[in-house]
């Protein structure tokens, strides 16, 4: 009797968990696994990420070398494990920086309106008109040879690519929220634009920005991987997954595991992030369209 | 004529955006602080070679003047001279653009059935195991970077079905058969990336349309199920995906950069990567400007299509 009453009073953690969308739970589980490996991997990875002569180069995958051995004799499995925190850290910090810059520009531009908004919109549109990978490559080259391969530059480039796209979303949200009564009241109270933005617009745009962040973070590993793949991202011997795929690609016919390994890591991370994004969007009652095209 | 004015307005906006892009590209590469010649040649270059390059690029002129001169040239179809090969940029670019146009057209041709057929199957068999299985497959493909997908397709086709070449090399003497052989795998890669993006939306649209009253009416009138799906449901479900197709076209502009590199196809995308690696600024400026122009044109066409298809804007 008492158990029934207690259950009715406050749903147990388990029922709450059961109510969350399945995609969120699977996504969270995959992400948790990735985070765990990224955080603890360097402690238990069988070999170092640049350690050579770990086995016979290009030997087929075995229990000792689940993802095979690359042409320099490095254990690909250990390299994938060591790469986890690099990919996660760069993706999340780049997207976070893009979110901060983008929402600031977008909310301000949408709230202030008028000429400022017009000028900002034209500029953002011009930036968005350059395909995102092309824009990233352009920024990499414009930064000059001294900075190339610098992880901070990669973070900055991810932010540069995402900020205009996030700003466009934030602006639409700001315009929509600005028409509501509580914003008018805040304005009549004599609050400054910054205060209205911080206290009225931002809290009401959180769910939009959160979904936007999750969506962008999901494709940041792909963007970083593409840059690495083309030779414009991080430098060897950094165990970034896209770079590894590019390094081992020429010998994919002989040692397929050396490409499939990092590929599996990259794809599973993006699957996890995408499922997580979809789940979050469903909870917040928003629709989200996954895809690199956005 | 409200519609004509709206379209004209969009056209002016598109051209203005393109102008702004041209300035951005030029500014980022040639006006930003730091010496352009040093950035191209690197720190180790001799003072002599830097001076020679400065002369060749007219770097001693004011930046704005250089931009206007470059823009003037572009408007006359003259993109300047490649730094590496000393050939006219247009001459280097033209065959590459043609190759990419062929690849893109092929990819689009493959994209249409790859997007519609799975969506149709899913919509008709909704919430059945087939639908769920296909949703999982789409999600996985959606999460796979194009360079990984291309490499895996290469592995699959070259090892399992060895009819297609691993390297997509073509030259001026190649005939259509050689082109088709060379471009099948890259086109398939691009088509899959575009299709998985469209499938999910198309499935949802189809389900919505299949539930509509006029479809129920058609069924009650005794129209065969096959005809209902193909003639009544599909065309109506396709209209909202116009936007998706425009986004896909926009993706294609960036997608060819990676995919052409995976297969070694001598197109516009691999030219861009090469020119970036060699720091051939005039060639970089021209390729990025063209990429942006295609992107802007795709969005403009989608806007026009949306305006023309919107009955609310139809007057008289």
C-alpha cells in the first residue's frame, strides 16, 4: 500500500528514465562510452600514440592489434584511443565558441533591428554562401603557414564556420521573442538593451540554442576530420581520426582495419551525438534536421 | 506584378551577396594584416624572391585599388594568372569545372531514385520492421563523413566487385564510357550523402500526404494503390523537399572538394585543394568565388521556385 502511494507521489528515477525518448538513451550511452574512453584511454591504451615497432606493419587485425598496425608499425587501436579526447575537446570547444559568438551577434542583431541588423545580416549571408568546408579551408590558409596544425586554430575555424549559422537561428528567435509582452514591459521599465538581452531574450532562446549547439557539435568531428583528411587540420603524428584515415587510406586494400578502426570511432561518435540531439530536441518540443547540409 | 518584383528583389539581393563574398575572399587573402608575399612564400623565402612576387602581384599598390582591378577583371571573365603554372586562371579552371559539372549531374541523377525509393518503401510500410531498419541505416549513413563513406565504397567495390577503378583519372582524350567508369564511385558517394538527408524528410512528407483526405478519396474511388502512391502522393510530397534539394546542391559544392580528393578525380574540388596547398592565391580566389556563386544561385532558384509554387503569391 505504502509503496503505491510513494510511487504516485514522486515518480521513481527509473520511470522518469523510461519516459525519455529511446534515441536520447542510446545516444547518451554511446556518448558516455566515448567520454569514458577519452578520459581514461591514455591510461590503459596498450601502446603510445606515436610508438613504433609495436607489430608487423600492415599485419591483418588480430586480438593483439584489433585495428591492425599502420605502415610505420604503430598500433592503430591505441592511436584511436589516444585520439578520443583530442577530437572531443576540439569539437566541443570549437562549437561552444561558435555558439557564444553566434548567439551574441544573432540576439543583438535581431533585438536592435534596423540598419545594424541589415548590415549584419548581409555579412552573415555572405559568410554562409561560402560552403562551410571551403570557408574552413580558406581560413586555414589565410592564417598562414606558421599557425597551420595549431589546435587553437582548428577550434577557431570551427567557431568561425558555425557562428554565422547559429547567429541566423538566434536572430530569428530574438525577433520572435521581442514581440512578446514581457519584453515590451522590460523595455518600458527602462532596462538597457544588454539587460533585456541577458534577462529576457537569452533565457527564452535557451532551448533553441541548446538544440542548435547539439546539432553543430554533432558535425564538428566531421569538419575537423575533413580538415585533417585534406591535410589542413592537425599535423601528424597527432592521432586525430580524420588524419589517420587519410594516412592509412593509400594502403586500405592491404590493411582495411587501419581505416575501418578510426572510421568506426568517428562514425559512432557522430551517431551518438546525433541520437542525443534528436532526443533533446524531442524533449524540448523542437524539430531538428540532421545532416551536414545544414 | 507582385511576383516579378519579388523575384527581381531576390536577384538583386543574390548579386549583392556575391559582391560581398568577392570582397570577403579578397580581403581575407590579400588585405588582412601581414605581408601577402611572405604568406605565400613562407618565412624562409629570400628578400629577392619576395620582392619579385610583390612586383608580380602589384602588392605595392593600395589594397582597395587592387581589389577593384581584380573585380573589374572578374566581371570581364578574367581571373588573372596562376602563380604556379603562369597560365590564365580561366584556362586552368575551365576543364576542371566541366569535369565537376559532369560528376555533379551524374550524382544528382543517382540521388533522385536513392532518395525517393527508400522513402516510398518506408512510408508505405510505416512503423513496420522495414521502416525501423531503414531509419537506423539512414541515421548511420547520415553520421558518416563523406571521406569515410567514399573510402569504404572504394574498399567494397574494388575488393568485392572489381569492375570499377580505384583511381578516377580522366583526361581530355577520355570518352564517355571512361568518364562513366571513373565517376561512378564518387557520384555514388555524393548521391548517398544527399539522399540520406532527403529520405527522412520525404518519408515524413509522404506519410502526411498519404493520410490526407484526397488520398482517402482516391482510394475509395477505387484507384489502384500503386497509382495512388505514384500519381497522387509522391508529387505532393516532393514540393516541400525543394528546399532540401537546394541545400543538397549547396552541399555538393563543398562535398566535391573532399570526394574528388578521395578518388583522385581531376575536378574543381581537387583543384581548390591543390591551389590552397600551393598557396596559388589567384586560383584560390577564382575557385572559391565560383563555389559561392553556385551556392547563391542554388538558393536563389529555390527561392524562386518557392515563390512560384506558393498559391498565396499568385495574382491575376
